[in-house]
C-alpha cells in the first residue's frame, strides 16, 4: 500500500442497445405522425438531450413555436370543412407536411449520426474509454520500473554456439617444407661431390 486514495472514476458515455434505440425512434416518429406534427417537439427534445448541442436546443425552440402556431391556426379555423377556404386548407396541409418531414428527417439523421460517432457499445460494466493515469501514478510506475531488477534469460542448452573450425597451424607446415628442401639440397650437394670425386680418379 502506498497511501494513495481511491482512483477517481471518469464519466463514461453509455450507448443503449440497438433494440432500445429502434424502439424509442419508432415511438417518437409514430407520435409525431399521429399528432399531425403537434407533438414533434418530443422527438426534438429527445435529440437535444442526447446530443447536448446548442443547435439542437435552438431547433427545439423553433419546433415548439411552429407547433404552437399550428395549434392556434387549427383552433382559428371553422369546424365545418365546407366553410374553410381552399387557400387556408392548402396552407394548413403544407404546414403539417413540412413540419412532419422536417422533424422526422432531422431527428433520425442527427441521432443516428450521433450514436455512430460513439462507436460500438461497450461491454456491460466496462468503461467506454480507459481513464488516463494520473501524474502521481505515472511517477510511481516509473519508479517501480527503475527499481525492478532486470531478468536475464538463461541460455538454452539445446542451442549451443557453433564452434568455428580450427585452422591448421601454418608455421608447422612451413617448417616441414623447409626441412624437406634442406634434405633435398644436401642430397644434391652429395651427388655433385660424388660425381666430382669420380672424375678426379
């Protein structure tokens, strides 16, 4: 024990399972369609909470304003469809379709892209990203590596180093040749001396 306190846990970003994400998306899209866009703010609220980007929060405010305006326009129109003008009916239809298409398309695109950037879901109970060591932990690790004795690997008895071939001693060979040459020279001198002695007689 070195007296260090417990390591602080780093905040991790968890990713739900694909089945959970699909279920949530289907529910929010169906809720937006069945309400004719009046509940489209629910999908945008979910997106803003997940991504936490200022742009998504701004779009949430815009969608809420459009939903309030659409609700006010619907309440202002007469209940009898025959009394509603064609221009008002066309305007309300375009408003609803534009709101539905914009909210559903952007919600699905932004949320899928957000979770794709997070990568694959981490195993249960495992952090998504390992926490980097703290400065005092790095210093302790370096000291531990310095004090740890280096282990030398014992030589393998089965791999004995190859011994180079011992060359023949050159001086002995030269001495032998020199001795043979001396004997040959003495023999030639003796033969020459004997031939001279024979001629003298």
